[in-house]
């Protein structure tokens, strides 16, 4: 069986060393020393001003929406994981969908402009597969219209755009550290902001609103993570450059072997000077081709994933405001092939051969 991904686990002895620290300190959660250490190391590694380690990427989005006070309509992308849209609905906002650029698969700024109304309070865009959005154009549009910007950067750990961390753009960026991600803490997530005011809000919102033991700044939820999750992150973080390099080798081989087949990769945003190779998506000419390829792969014990499918504007709890859109079309034709640091190159050759046979 070759799965679409395989979670990286560090040497067990490295993790045990951190477990021994937890046993010695008896501090299991509530902003323990390992959580604080991980937050600082991630802040430095990612090159950002404020970083908060939280329970998961969905809580990160919900806190960001609440901290910015988004309400009424929020323009967002239909080409993302369901949490991007469901977080808006959960926080009583109305998702208004903008189409995507079919070349990069990120939100199309011209389409965002067309969806603006007097009810628009913000923009929630996704750096799809770690591919940066057109951040400068989105920022200019947001500034002109007095809008807040959140980037769902669940895939964008370590990505840099024009020499800067892509997480620096927008009012808030959110990350997922789920076990399937390049960097993970088994379960977990992160919130990034450059704003001191927003950082203060986020700091108390993720901790029940506490201002000390017996007072409260305002409403909050439990968005904290444990020492055990932080320990996993501390073990994995030093290995990230090596993991990215190994993923690059796999990705480069896929690119070479797939040359000439009736499929394409999303184009990387111009100006992206450090990519993380988190996924290997391919877009087929037709959905029929995709289904045939996927069936052939599964028959050989190879499990790809239709990621992202379906397009989120087709969910039964939102209003679909798009017609003849690229998002729905591309969503029906995109498939993520297996990619992880330990994937044998022989398996890559097998996967491509099975694809070639189907096409």
C-alpha cells in the first residue's frame, strides 16, 4: 500500500528525552515550558513577529475570525479544505465565493473585486498547496476598501515570497500542524500576526479570555495545546530542511517522468523563492481521465487523493454565488499523488507508469 502521505516520526529516543522533561516538571498543559520553547523557536524559524501555538488549524481560523471581528460577508475561496468555509459559517459569517486563477489555483483578485459589497467585512484566502496568493494585490484591494485579510496558510509552512515569510502578509495567517502536514505536532495549529493589538486579543481568546487567574479580558475558548504535542514539534523542527529536500527530490522526479502526459501542475506564483513541496497535485484534461487514473492506481494499492474536492461553493449549507467557475471545474480534475520524505523513488516510477498505462 502506498498512501497519499505518511506522517514523519522522529527517532523515538529524541521524543523520549522530552517526555522525561515532562515527567520531571509535572507540567502537562497550560502554556508549559515546552509550549513556550516551541512558540519561540517557530517564531524565529518562520521569521514572524507574533506566533501562537493552538489546538488545531480550525481553531486557529475561528480565533482569527473572532479577533478581527469579521461579520456579515467574507469573500473566500471555494478551492480549499472544508475548514476554511466551515469556520466562517461557524462564526456566523456568510461566505461569498470568489473564483480561482486556473493556473495557480489561488483566489483570483479580479473575482474578489467583483464580489465586494457594502456588507463585506474581510477576505479569507488560501495559499493553496503552499502556493502564495497574489498577496500584494489583495493587500492593496483590502486597504482601499477597509477590509481585514486572513490567509489560511495550512500548507505554507516555511514558504517565502520575495525573500519574506509568506506568513507576514495579511492581518493574520493560520497554520495547521496536523499529523499529515510537513511540520506537525500530531494535532495542532498556529496563528501569526504582525499586530501587537491583535496579538493581545489572540493571547487571551485562546485561553478562555483570562486576565490572570480570576479576571477576564473578554470572551475566549480553549485553544491551548499540551506539552506532549509541543515535544513532537520540537523533535521535528530541526529536521524540516532535510525533509523538504527529500520531498523536492521526489517532486522533481515526478515532474520529469510525467512530462508529455495529458496533465499539468499548478503554476508556482512568480516571486516564490522558497517552496516546501508539501503536495504534488496534477490537473487532468478531463474528470473521466482522473477517475480512470485513480481507479488504476487504487487497483495497484496506490492511494492518491482528490484534494480539493468538491469545490466548497457546492456545499449544502452555503449559497453558491458562482456560475461556470474555474474552481468547480478544476476541483473535478485535480488529484494529489503520493508524496512524503521517505517515498522510494522506485515507487514514484511505478506510480507514473500506472498513470501512463491509464492514459
